[in-house]
């Protein structure tokens, strides 16, 4: 059996988001505006009647998850597989700074390639760990359950791509989600793929 619905929710706004810096796996906390936005989004997500909350163990995701837990009384479980993609040496830098120091590698990354010489985690590896985590957790639940997964923009986009049966290392048709927006998947078995995309990058003002 599996949960009938999975909601993948990106964390709230951070200082790095505001300043256009690459976050990756740097553990940046939510800012005040991020906390407020998470609270507004949590009020809407609570209307979906979630029955389980799973979060990345990075603090910006866990704090976002806690806003929903406070409304629903649910316990937040964490899993490191939901962490953001590692952007290696690019982390903590703006795009202009990256382009100045590693122009060839930055151009390759923008083409959808994985320039390993600067330590960027392959997109396929990110997709595999996120999708595996979602499938394992959802698979332990029942059809009437609603699983909320709190994570990060690039990791969610890669994971959803694989969950929809598409190749994450060659298909880039989903944008990174906006802060505090979410995606809704519905279980699709026995049809292929296993999950049906019901909504993408949904949020509140």
C-alpha cells in the first residue's frame, strides 16, 4: 500500500535566498519573513489534513516543517536524504561570483551538466535519494494518508522528475520551486508512472 497523496513543500525564505547566494547543503536558518511565510502556508496545508510530516534535517526545512506540526499536532521526522543538492564550491556565492571564478564550470552547470571538478552532486544522485526516501515513507502508509515532505527547491524538482518516470540527468522541464510553495502528487498505481502530478509550485501570497 502507499499514501494516496504526497505534498512536497519547499522551505521558507532565508537570507541567502534574499541575497541570491547558492545555498546547497549550507545550514542556513529561516529569516523572519521566511517564518511568517511558512506560517501562512502551513495554515493552507493543514486544510489538506496531513497525517505524516517528513523533513530534510537542514534547519531551514525543519523549522518550516515545525510550523505545520504546531497546527496539526503531528511529529516531524527528519531524513538526510531530503537535503538540498550539494553545489560544492559554488555554495555561499552569488551567480556573478561563481561566473567570475569558474566560468567554464558555471556554463556547464547552466547547460544541465554536472561539473564534478567543483564538487557538484550529480542531479541523478539527488533525484535517486529524494525519490527513494519519498517512496519508502509513502509505502509504509495507507491510501487515505497525506504525507507532507519538506525539502529544498532543486532537490524536490529532481526527485519529482524521477517520481514521474523521467530521466533527471537529461530532462529539465520542472523549475526549482519558489520558497514555501508545494507540489501535490497522487498515487497512480497500477498505471505508469507510480505518481501523478496533480499540482506544481502552488503557494499563498
